[in-house]
């Protein structure tokens, strides 16, 4: 049975555990190794799940984990909307 | 705890990791220290384009040699570094740029590069969906063997192979001091303990001047914040990286379908600012949709920043340090450190192991700033 943890980037629990065992033991490193949390939801769905998984494998409690940096825009925004030139007139 | 190593590399980006690989391949003992995690600095934040079309011979030669190594790593060593060679299309906007580009292309061709000038109406044949009028183009240059590699995969591949050869790579480890005596390196002090060594490589990117200052060595680099964004994925649309020196824009489509690109914001000042700006997001969106109008419905997912480690002549600072034996400089890449790293690592390994220099290292030493011998500037910087 396969458990999908990051739905945007199609990452399974097994793939994440494999990366943890290879030495990618922080959320920032897992993000760069696997593109975890880099899809449209920007980690909102997967990050809490992965924190629990990481805690189980490293012994570091989730509340002591450094969260990946949050980047704007907060929700996906179309390029055309950002390019609208209303304030240039 | 006192550790010991022939070489200490400071910085866990592409340059540090490639050096750790090349040195350990030749049985040199190596400790690499990185204050955060591998790829934390410019490597993990860059567009990771691989371009051979430069205006100075040094950069063309370095980039051409590096492309051969990237190809060797992907196809020979069978490392998955995500190498894709879809070419670089450089937009020409006016007669002045055309004159410069003709000179560049001639010089690049004389070095054996497959590169050519492209007429305005041929542009969409190379990159469909580009709007030559919208981007105010009168032509372009195109080099099909330019391309892109995955900066994370490439760095991790080098790091993984270096570790397998016995190199020690310490992350979350900060250098606090470096000791020298009578012009010889003695010891590197870190938050993990001291390392006894005779050779230090400064590959700390935008933080290189801080490392150099620990040995009272002045380097002229300044950090510049640069911004970049990524969109959601879409079907494969084009393979080339598109860049313009006049507009400063660069963008390409990744293997996974995302568009990644950047552009400088006007009046950016040097410094360690890391905050992303809305000015960038707006400016980039306007320019990108002018170049490729069909992208206007595509969602931006994320914007982030990184540093260009900029020297006065936009060329890197490499090799020995005047007055201090075996303090090796490897920084100042001014926005194009990723693409030349494989070759730089080989040249510096030769310098370290065989004490054998080469014309490129001789020209790109730190001494050139003291001698004021740096008149030729690299003009083809983007982003």
C-alpha cells in the first residue's frame, strides 16, 4: 500500500523515509531533495504530516523543528493579474 | 575536539561540493564546512542556467569546458543531475546590441562554439509562443548546447560522490576564525571544533569577504539581492532559456513544466537584504507576459531571493592569495557560479595538488584588483 504525503509533487511516505535515511533530516533539506511542499499548496497539506513522520524517525519533536521559509504570494496568483497596469496610469 | 585535514573547504554550494569531489577523487583529505545546509546560498536559489555565450574569452572557455563536464557527469558517470540542453536564446533589441553580439558570436565561434545570429522572424521557430514584437526584438543569438541542470541534484550528486571517496561534509557548522602564522595557514576554528590544516578554500559565495577578513585579506566583492519566481506546472512549451541584457530578464521552463525566471528591480543597492519585493513580482510579470503573452493565465506559486556575489569586473576571484600561502579563493562569480563550477573545481584541484597554475587562474587572481589590472569587463550579465 502506498501513502501519498505531498499531493502536489506526488511524494509517497516511502520516498520521504528513504530521503530521511539518506541524511536529509530537516524540512528545508527534504524540500530541496524532493520538492516537498513546492507545489500549488505550498506545503499547507503535507508539512504537518511530514513533521510527524520526521519526528518519528529523528526523535526531534515537531515543535522544535525549523519550518521552511514561507514565500509570497500566499496563494497562487496569475501572471496576468500581477501584470495589470492599473497603478501605472 | 581537534580534527585534521589536508584541505578545508568553506561553503557547501556547487563550488565547494565540486571541489570536495575533485580533491577527494585524487586522494586528498577534505573537510567541507557549511554554516546552514548544502545549497543554502546562491546555488539553491539560482536559475541554474548553463550558458557559453559570454563577451569575455575567459568565461566562454570556462563555460565550454564546464558543459563538457556536465555532459560527462550526466551521461558518463550516470549521475542524475537533470541536465537539459535546450539552448539559450539571447534577444537583440537595437543596433548597438547587434554590433556587440556580432563581435561576441565571432569570438565564440573562433573558440569552437556552435552559436549563430537569428533573424527576428525565425525566433518563434526556436521558442514558440515568444512574441518578437512584444519583446521589441530585432533578432537574437542562439547556442543549442547551452541549457540547464538541477542545482540541487547536481550539488547533492557531487556531495554524495565526495563522501563516498572519504570527504567529510559538515553542515550546520560555522567557521568562527582562521589562524595563520608567517604567511601559512594553521587552523580553522568552527562551531564543531578546530581543524588543523595547511590549505583553506574560500567558497563562501556572498559571505566570502567575511571569511577573507578573518585572515585580514580584503576582497572587493559586494552582495546584491536578486529575485526569482516559479509558476505552476504546464505542458512542455519550450526548451530554451530566453534572456535579454537590456531588460535583464531570464526565464525557462523546467523539466517538471514550471516556468522559472528573474529580473532585476530598478535601483537595487548592495547589501544583505533578503526580503522579496512586490516591485519584483509586478515588474517580472509585466515583462514576462510581454515576451510570452500566453503565460498570463499561469499562476505564480512562489518568489524568493538570493545573492549575486559581485566583483568590480563581474569575473570570479580564483586561486592563491598574495602574501598568504595556500589560502585559495573561489568566489565572486557575479551571478554565474553554477555554470562554471565543474571546470573551476578541476583547475583549482590542479593548482592545489600539483601547484600547477594556468592562464585563466593567472588572469583571475585576487592580485588583479591591487594592480588595477581589470579593464575588460564581462558585459553579458543578466538578472
